[in-house]
C-alpha cells in the first residue's frame, strides 16, 4: 500500500505567503496599538497582549489554509499547551516578538514567520510594524527589505576600522557576561534594543554583532536567522556550530549573530 506524500509547495509561494501574512499581522498590531490594549502576564512571567493573540490567529489561519500540509509551531499556542507534531519541514511563528517593547510604547518589536526544513531555516519574513518595514529571505531571492521606497537587497557589512557596533537585548542590558564576552574587542558602539530587530540591523549592515547570552526560543530566531544568513551573516553557538532547529522543547542555546567576518 502506498503512503500519500506531503504536497509540495514552491518556496517562492511559501515566501510570498509568509511576507503577506507578516505584513497583515503588522497592520493588525498597529491598529490595536493605536486604540489601546491591556497587558497580561503568562505563566512563564512574560507579558502578552491582545495584539499577540490577534496576530497569531491571523497568521495561523493563513498558513493552515494555504499550506495545510506543513505543521505550524506558534508561541501563543505553545503557551496554551497546544503542541504540534513536527516533521522535516515546519513553520515557526512568533506573532509579536518583543512584547515588552510593544507594551512599553517602544518601537523595536517584530512579527516573525520562518520555515524550517531538515533542521535549518530556509526562508523567513520579519515585519517591523512601528517602522513600516518588511524583510524577507529565501527562495533564491537573497535578503531584502520592503518599505515605502520599494524593495531593496540588503547585505551585512565589513566592520569599520573604529570597531564593532554591538546590539544586545534590553532585557539583559546589565548582564555581566556581556561585558566579559566583549572584553578585548574594539567596540565603537553598544546599543540595547528588544526583539528580533537586532538580527535585522545586523543583516542590513547597521550593526556588526548581536551576542545572545540569555534564553530564546526557536520561534524567536528562525525567520530572522534566514534573513541574516541570506544577507551574508551567520548565527552560531559559542563553539562555532550553526544554530539548528527542531530541538527538544524548541529552546535555543546561547548564540552569536555576526555580520561579515
């Protein structure tokens, strides 16, 4: 007896789908932000808002309607105890990465939709709603930004002679491990911002290094990792291994996001 095979979707179709849904989720988030919202605390002590839930609901409906054969792992479903069985290919969705930033009225929060295949992120869409920017990568298109001026290819930069521009998590701004890690390196600027925006600024050559020495989950990193790698950068663990996906519990180890070497 033959076992039915999973329907094959073209990567170009999947990337366009992710880009469209990330853009639409960004519109929802901006609308909710403009009219006001309440912030609640989840069982893991992290914040969640109406915008997180509305964006995730919209993204999941779109992915499960237009690419139903591909499993989806999404942050708020996991928080609610809904565990999706994954195969060699699955989506990772963070509908509002940087909820603390969003709730505090700051602008560095993102929508992340990434596709993992055989343990690697192969395409991704990342929206920065407050900046009206949309980033994508995969399907042979390289890494690119879409904004009011159109679509433009993005690339990491070679660090300037005066030193590195380093971005670190605002939530871990006072972590002594960061100072220890950066010791001995020429640092021109150290900034602290939230969310996957740090990956994106490395990918487009605004920053050179994002060291993550705290906890992240795979849905935080899959989509932006696809963008960084397509732009010429890298995401590796401290021992030099490429950050992979499909780990138990979807929890990431510490990692380093770098632009050009």
